[in-house]
C-alpha cells in the first residue's frame, strides 16, 4: 500500500496491531503448552494496547500533522508487512515466539525511522522518531517479559 498522508499510515499501523493481536490470540487458543499460551496471550494484550494507543493518538492529534502529505524521493510502495512476518505456526517454544515478535518490532521500527528521514516537517520527524523509540522500548519490554516466562 502506498500511503498518501500521515493519517493513512497511522490507520494502517492501527490495523497492523489489530491483525497481529488477533493472530497471537488465535495461536494462544491452539497452543498445547501452557507457557506458549501465556506468552501468546501476553503478546495479544500488548498488541491491543498498542492499537488503542494509536487510536487515541488519531483522535487527539493535530489535524495539520495528520493531513500532512508523505514525501518520498521516489515512488515508494510499502510492502505488506504482515506477510513478511512468519505466522509462528511452527513455533515450538517461547524462544521461537520471541524470534517472531522481534521480526515484527524490527519491521515497524525500520519503517518509522525511514518515515522520520523522509519527513517534510519537524512535527512529522518528531512523530516518527517517537514511534520508533516506543517500538524499541516495547521490544525490550516484551523480550524481558518473555525471557522471564521462559526461565520459570
């Protein structure tokens, strides 16, 4: 999908978190191992929180920023990111889930950093730098919590 305005990209990110949360919840329902189920339920909850955060931002954000046109140096079509993230159907333990999660986080963080580099106004740079930092912090949190779960 080629995004035209900041709000289009943020709406896509909102939907990304929704879809990933649904994916984790479905896997949790099917997981036979209790630790895997707990990890997947935790991840589904975190994705729901991220989705809610983007939704709240979309409601409260400056309309001028949301309607800012995204500038690219070339015709740039964003890949279907969820298709690049393995569905984790072959996950056998919490470490497999963690590897899958880190792929999702890194994909989003890279996209945010690219958008910050291509931004046309300071507010847009600030937004995407902040999103990249939040994504990095979320990755640390999930890594820590999944590692704790795996240890016990």
